[in-house]
């Protein structure tokens, strides 16, 4: 389901306004022709636009593009570009919605990125089950051929090094990123891995210029972003909002105790604090905003997610193999009313021990979620320790795949 908020004062940039998929003819009629332009001028425009990645890290796009170009010059290898549409985050719908409604905008952005780095091949990586993309690719006459790659449905399939390995023919498992994929990725070539929403913005910048792009958002964080909003009793909806928009205009906060900001590698914040915040590229992570009602237990919600995250690890290094299951089990004790002993202290300590020690950032993101829950739900932790739970509704809010 898609939605735009009438009080955000911005027409949709990325999603088909009718809510129906746009074929190539409809896409070209809406957006007009795409100009690739000179490589140097394109990089300069992207740098001046202030575009940051929409996959979670909010890294400046021009810096990643420039790093790939420089690595190609040093090594003499032709770069590869990969559009990351994996979206392994169960609470996120934004990338799937974008690919369903505006696939050609993403494919345009993939061609712009290929032009910017001088790539010789391009790949669109999506989860198994995402439909119609091969047909969209077949209807185009792109200068750099695009191959659709189907990824296994795993939380870590879209991690950059795992994605580069899978595109190159290996298993979709994260690897220690030294050197990073932008220097040595698919088949050891410099590789640009860019989220599909980021690429869609790139296509619009190439068409309309940096001033148009910067007309939305704030001077420090220009542009807009797609958000997946979860509210109890409703289907998740995807909405587009400019950076700087107050959170209370994107997600309803009345009657809520907390908001999960950024997804399962994000963090909980009290609703009163969320009411004072704006949409921010550095905190929105996967673009998930989930409002937790006062009658739900945030500890139970977090425990369910932590079990899922522990089971979704690649199991290649100690922090994931040993640390995350122990943290998940400890947090389940905290989520169950009754004696806790030293568990609260232990979970906090274990979370600190796993940070910065994995092959990827999975332990770091999981620890971030844990710390936020321990801080935001302090009163509920105290109630549980006394054998009580203030929640009266046990209906889960956050989606976790059924097999977990």
C-alpha cells in the first residue's frame, strides 16, 4: 500500500502517482528523456546535489562513485555496478514498492551510475519472488546490459560484500571488507553497490539537475526519502517525505509509547522524544517507522526480533555464532515477567562485546537495537522484574517471517 500525506507539500517524486505500475511508455511520458551527459560533469553534479545513500548508511553517493572510479584507474579493471534491491529487512516495503511501481526509474538510475563510473556490466539484485523485472529490462535498449539476479530471502543477502560474492557466482555470505567492494568486489573488479531508491534519485538528478533535487528537504540533507510506516490495525504503507519533515507528520504518535526508527538495525525511542524529531538521513536506517501503542510490550517485540536476527546471522564469526544467540536468549528472559538475576547487566555487557568484531555490521546493528530497548523500556523492565507486565494486547506489531 502506498500513501502520501497531503500536508507534506510535495508531490511524489519516486512512486507512480496512480498507484499502478508504470510501463516504459508511461514512465517516459511522465519523466521525459534521460540524458547521461559527460562523466566528469555528472560526478560534479552528483557531488553538488548532496545525495546520500538510502540503503541505511546515508553515505555520500559521490564519494562512493569517485572511489570506484579511482580504484578502476589504479587497477585497470572495468567497474561493475549492482543495484541493491534485496531489502532483507522484514519491516521494510519501500524498495519492493518502488520496484513494483517505478522499475524504469531504478533502471534509469542504474544506467546513470554505470556511466558515472565507466562500468562495463550492470546487475539488478532482488529477492526471489519479486516479479516483472525481467520484462521491464527486456523492453529497454540500455547502453550497458542489465542482468536480473535473484537472491535468497535472507536478512544479510543485501549486505554489500555478500551481494558482490553472489553476483560473482559464490554464496551470499558477508566477508571481511578489506579492501571494500568498491575496490575489489564482483570477480575482484571495483564494484558499486547502490540501493535501488538511491539510484532512482540519481535518475531524477540526471534529468532535472541539482537545484531541482535540493528544492526538497533541508540545506544539509536535501531531497526526499521513502518510509515504511507501521501502525497497529493497518497494513504497512510506503510514503515519501522530504528530510526535515516532523516525524509526527509521517507516523501517528497519539496513544503510542515508543517508535522503532530505522528498522531492526535501528532503535527504539520514546514517543515523546519522537514528537520532537524530524526525518533525518543519519537515523532513519532502512526507512522504517513503527509506532508501538502503550498497551503493547516493547520487550516482547524486541525479543521476537532479536531471535530472528540471531537465526539470520551468517554464522561465520564469533559475535554472530555465539554472541547473538546468547543475547537473544537473555533478552527473552527480560521479556518474560519474573526473576531476572543479572540478566539485564549481562545483556548490556554482551552487546558491547560483539560490536565492531564481525565480518559485517550485523552484530553492531543488533546491539544498537538492544541498547535502545534497554533504555526506552526501563520502566517495563522494572515491572517484569517484579513479575508484572503492563501490556494488555499481545498482538505482534513487527513482522517476523513465520518460519522463525
